[in-house]
C-alpha cells in the first residue's frame, strides 16, 4: 500500500514507545523496548520475527490479555481511535473488547473437546449479545428463544466461512473435525458481533501447506467482505508477503524495520530482515544461510543494538549505543546505525 493511499485512510490503532518488563524470581525480563506500530482502517499489518521476539506479547497487550503482574507496562501508549487503551477505564476497555476479535494459534487447544461446536458458538454469541455481563448471560442462555436465535446465527457464521452443512456441524465435537475445519470454526467465532479489528496469532502454524493456503485465502476474503482491519502475527515471510500491506520486523522485543511488504522483502534494509529472508529454504536446492546464534536471554541483553552479537555488519557504535527508528526512505523505517549512516 503506497504512502499516499495510507494517508487517505483513518488511523485505527497506534502503539508508541511500548516498554514492557516481566518481574520474575530470577530478575527483570525487558521483553518489549520502545516498540510501536500503526494500523490504518482496512489495512492488514504483519508482525514477523523469530520465536521469542515479542510478537505475541505486543498482541496480547493490545488485546488486554497480557498477565499483569508479572508483566508491567513501563512506558508507552496504545491508541485505538485516539483513546489510550492502557489508561482507559474498565467500562471503556470492555467496550473496546467488543470491537476486536482474536484468532489463536492452535485450534485444538482453543476448543473444548467435551462440548459440541454449536455449544461453543452459541454461548459465545449470547455472551456478546449480553455485552459480556455475567448476570444477563446466565439468564439468556436458559431462555429457549434466545438459544434458538443464537443457533441460527451460529449456522450462518459457519456458512460464511464455507463450512458445508453448517447445521450438522453444530452437533459435532472438535475431535471429529480436521485442523482446517477447527480453524474455520475459530474464524467464524471471531466474526461474532462484527468486529473492527482482527488479531490473528499465527493461525496457520499447526496446519499443512494446502490447508494453510485455504485458511489464508479465507482470512483475506473475510477481511475484505467484513471491512476489517487486521494485525497478523507470523514467522513466515511468504505468508506475510501474500497477506499483508505493511510489515513490522521484530527482534528481541524491538522493531528493527517497517515498511510496505513487497518493497521490504525485495529490498531489505536491516541486516536482520536480510538474514530472515536468506534463512528460507529454496526449492531449487540453492544454498540458504541461517542467522548464527539465537535470540538473547531477556535477563542478559547485549549493550547497544540487541541484534549486534549476531550481526555480521556491526560497527563499534552498534555495541555501545542503541539505534533509534529513523525514516530512511519514504515509508521505510529502520533501526540500524549502518543504514542511518549510509542511507
């Protein structure tokens, strides 16, 4: 998405200078460090990086499900339609939760195996309709007409995600479904209440590649049809390129680079982004190189740039001073001394 196109859209979500620490018996883990992102109306933004880079922590903080304590927000703000989610009163925060949907990573652990799919969806629909009030929920779920109406809505949602014979599917248990079908059920649940923001945390990780493609196409279709904005978390650069308008690359709790998906993956500016691309195996048999080392222990972070112990292009300054995010090209932001020195 070009910069001019983005400027014509409304800014839906903005996270700025987010610093999060986790206090443990071993010490303080500095998990997020001045991280931030922008998400515009109708846009799909990807967060990519290795396991342990802070992607899910950022998403959970936005969703309001980060455990506090042991987590603690040291600084920063998350603005949703110009209202700071981190300083919002509980009642307003509840109103925000009605506008956001979440697709978890593993559908098998997200669905209760002892209840049919219909029970899961119907209860979720009634819960949303009761504005997440426990008293109204308990009263409504015992009311026959309310459950029948919710059952019809649940069947309609399953039909939206292209599940055949949705009425029959409502009576099935999760273990009777394939991984792809279970993920479709979770996508159907995410569409309850017509949310504005969809947060997907690596929803295709546990699926084989053919099913993965169908789920990705389905997410694209629903984002377009339902006019959703989406935050998509993944470690798969191929998925990010096909699905996302813009990408944020995270490493050790810090955003290293951001920009339009196509331009970033064709011409990476940060050594870490380049390393991720070069780590992808090639079907041609061409040699691919991984990134030496591993994500640092958050108890013992390196001085300066957090990537410097693994960077083959580091300078002395990289081991002494932490770089700041700088716009080095139109809509291309990088946190790297070498790139900022030689744009």
